[in-house]
């Protein structure tokens, strides 16, 4: 197999009570994580104290150099 440089995305492992800052986009700003499950995250604004539930959206990103692509253990999206 050929080797390539690949960008890897993984869901961010939120923790209830965690203070976060979103750097860009419509959710930009400071938030506190108040609820999480496999599909949703609920964030509370520390200023207005309003809570908003979103589909999970934050991801860790890293670049890997010289790896096999596509990966043998990859599954096709359904």
C-alpha cells in the first residue's frame, strides 16, 4: 500500500462541568458542559445562564505522516 499524509478527526471527549471556549463559528465563546450522551451535548452560557443542546460537533484534529491510506480497518459509511 502507498503511504500518505492524512488528517485524523475524532469526537472530543467532553466531560460534564468542563469549561470550554469555542474559537470560531456561530457557537463561538465560553461555555460550560452540562450534559453529554452519544449524540448530544448541552452547553450553558456563563453570562446568560441559558442552555443549548447541540448534536456533538467538536473534534480533535491531528495530522499523521506516512501512514497507510485507505486503512485496512476502515469501513464504508452506510
